[in-house]
């Protein structure tokens, strides 16, 4: 019984959110650029069409794993990410952040920055790992870490007519505003 308690304690310790002193941890805006070619490929029975190159250095605000929805075969995890003011612990103290049903929600008793700045400096991003190694790496990420992601924003089409299209803007909100990212690499950037 003691071994089970030890393993549970270790699991909790490794999964706990990281805290940081006040200050902007990820000052850069995400980088999106045109592609030379938009040649699609097949992945797990779906057609993946690249829309833009994408890179981001951001603080992980929340993580939600998915196992049973339509997209989980491709995207087993979503990250709510923050950059600029939304990577600052002092600002984030005012917020409650949640994810569910592939959405990211925030609320605050008082807004330390404008709602438009929150929307322009945070987003829910659906991760499609390009390899098993990237998948394992995504699953090892913890809330509070600063990560660097590289890949492509994509459109996904299933043979059954289902589709999922990435946003190409960081300032949109509501349905269709999430980024769908084919993740080529992910690294912890705060070490």
C-alpha cells in the first residue's frame, strides 16, 4: 500500500503547476508565415492540408486531454497558451482559467488588462503531434511552463465529411477561433 501512495504522490508532484515571479515570461508574438507549398498528406485516415507555418513561445495556462471526442484520435490534448501580458503571473493572479469541450474559458473579478488584450494574447490550441515522440513530449508539459512550439496551422478533413479548420488570426474569438496545429517540435523554454 505504501508503494501505491508513493507513486500517487510522485505523480501529483510531477503534475503540479509551476509558479513564477511576476513579469512577462513570453514577450514575443506568435510567428505565422506563408508556406511555399500547401501539399496535403494523410494522417490516421484524415487529409491534412497545411495553411501556414507557425511558431510560438508561450506560457501554458491550462491543459486538457481528450480521449472520446471526434478529434481525439488526431489531437489528444489542447493547451490554453498565453504570451505578452497573459504570461505574467501578476496579471494571471486575477484570472480563473478552464478548458472543456475543446473550448478555453477565462473569468476575472477585475480585469488587470482589457478583455481585447486577453483575447489577443491567449488562445486555445488543438495539438496534433506529428510523431509519437512529440506526443509524449506534449503529455509531459505542465501548467505554468513556458514552451516553444513549431509546426503548421492546418485544415483536417475526414472521409466522413467532418472537418476542422485552424484560425489564422490571434485576435478572433468564439467558434472557429482556435488554432489547429500540426506540431513538429515542442520544447520547454523556461529552463
